[in-house]
C-alpha cells in the first residue's frame, strides 16, 4: 500500500515539472516566413499603384507557397500557438479560394483584399505570440514582424 502511495507521489511531483518551451522553436520556424510577409506587403503597395500592379501578378503563387510551408510546421501542444497558427492557415486557404485570376478586371481589388485579410490574421497571431514572449520572460526584440506598408 505504501509503495502505491509513494509511486503516486513521485508521479505527481514529477508531473509538475515545467512545461517545455514551445514558443522559441515555433518562432524559429515562423521567422522563415518573413520572406512571405515582406513580399505580400510589397505586393500590397504595388496593387495600390496603377503603374505597379503588374508586378504583383503572382500573388496566388506566393500565398500557395506560404500555405505549403505553414503546413510543414511541427505540431505544438500549446493551444494558443496552435490556435493562431491554424487561424493564419485558414486565412491563407480562404485567400487561395477567393482570389481571382490576374486577367480578371477585379484582380487588383481581389488580391488587395486577400492580402489585407492575411495581414490581419498574421498580425493578430504575432501580437498574441509577442504576449507569450513577454510572459515567458524572453529578452531581446520579438523576432517576427509584418512590415509596415509605405
């Protein structure tokens, strides 16, 4: 009987150890997505200028590549990280479904709207991750951003 109780106490005490850091490895993976943030932000500017909008004809391909790389992230047990990650992936999926072809007259409007929706999902996720960063007592600047459009 006392061995069972002792085993239970050992399991309970051992089970109370600190949770592993999932934020740092996740942010390391997310830093690789910065190239997509930069490119989509640049395309948002191009699509706002009639003379430059032709330079943003491959928005669909960029969103598709971004989505494919987001799919490769390892699973995390942190529900806040996973919820934000899934929100960004859903936004990318919606963007792929709703964006029209570049030869449609409404392409510019459609592409800008999808980029804006993706930007909002990503910035919301990054804001929540930054809160987790501060709560975890991490030092240094937060490593991932969405560029400020000019």
